[in-house]
């Protein structure tokens, strides 16, 4: 059977499917934890020592469905690798992005299995979430690059503004890490046997909240700088979306904290955290554009491109 050669538009649609699916699996994974079903299946890769697949109890069914869905995502990711090699024209950055997504997916599957075997120890759950976020980051970058011509990229803003945007990105990653520490110290461990972080949740929440407040202030400064230097409109819009997502996420965080951290609000907060990360990475990606080749140079789509994992 001959494998088709997808055109750039079809390949980009596939990368969009990848992105949507990997974002959705983070939310479904949070639902497993928030329903106390994290150890519904007590073994890995099988559900329990007697059954590879089991839906005998409510918790087993929830965890089993999440595992099946998570595993199914490997199919479009594998297709992305195949089609990245078959794409016309073939580009090194898209091939690298496709392989990076598949590698992160497989690594996260292993970490997820380890999490079950160590009774959801907080550090393993934290690593499981952060690997999933990294997968979202690579999927988003690949989707963005798939919609652009190949070739070297250069900033469309001043060096100082670009450096500040990188600082915002680093700050966003730290806020995500701090948020996982709050979760590790909180009441929703996924199962009553789960090992929790021995850090008072009030202290963890304060560190997280202060980090968010500082990050929002830096983003406000970044927006002001972008407006002052008359940055391209897509960049300003991206920065405004990132700021809006952060403010909404901050308000939601305070609401859930002062309402004893109800599970339903935590689920929205997890989705909001991923949204903030996506908007910030999209902002950083929008600050670089493909440099037009010099007269007589090779077509842009055939030039060697930046590594897809580099978000800036």
C-alpha cells in the first residue's frame, strides 16, 4: 500500500488534531485525579493483576477510559511522524517536531505508569503533568511552523522586548511548576493512598499567588512596550490574550482557594493553566517571522529551518 504524500495544508490540519488531543488528555487526566480514580487501576500497563482491561468499578472505569484515550493519541502522533517524512516539500523542523511529540508522548506514558506503581507519589504526578505541558508546547510550535514557510526566523520586535517576552515565558513555566506544588499539597491527590507533599498548602498557595501577581505585572509592562514601539498587530493581540488569560486564571485561583478548593473549580483551573501556557507560547512564536531569502537563494520551503523545539 502506497503511503500518500500530504500537502502542507493537510499536514497542518493533522498537527491541529494533535494539539487538540494532547490538550484534552490533560483535562481528562485531571478529571481522573479529581474523582479519586487515580488508582482505580492498581497496576500498569494492565488495569490490575488479573485483567488487562477492567471496568468493574466506577474508579476502574474512569481510569481505564482515560488510559484508552491517552493511548489512542499515539495513533495520530505516529501518523504525524510518517507524514512529516512524506510531506511535500519535506522540512527538517517539522520532522523534528513530529518526532519530539512522539518521544514526549511515550515518555509520559512511562511516567504515568510509574505514578501508578508508586501510589501517585506527588513528584511523579507533577512530572506527568509537566511532561504533558511540554508535549503541548511542541505540538503548538509544530502547528505554528506548519502554517509558515520554511527558512530562518528573525524577531519582529526590538531585542529588549523580545528578551522580556522570553522572561515572561520562563515566568509562566515557573508559575506552572508552583501550581503543581500547590496541587501536591492540596486535597485532590487522586486517591486516599496517594503520597502528598509535606508543605502547608497555605504557604504553597502564597508562593504561587505572588508568582502570578509578579508575572501579570511583567506582562503589563510587555504590552506597554509593544504598544510604544508599534509592534505588529498580531503580536499585540497575542500579548493581550495572554494577559487576559492570566487575569482570568488568577481570579479563578483566588475563588477556588477561598471556597475550600472544590473539585469542579480545580478542573477549570487546570484547563486555564494550559490556556495561559498556550497564549504565552503563541505570543513568543508570533515575535519571530521567516526572513525572506536573498535574490537567487533557494526557495524558503527548502531552506534549513530552526529546530522546532525552540519556541522563540
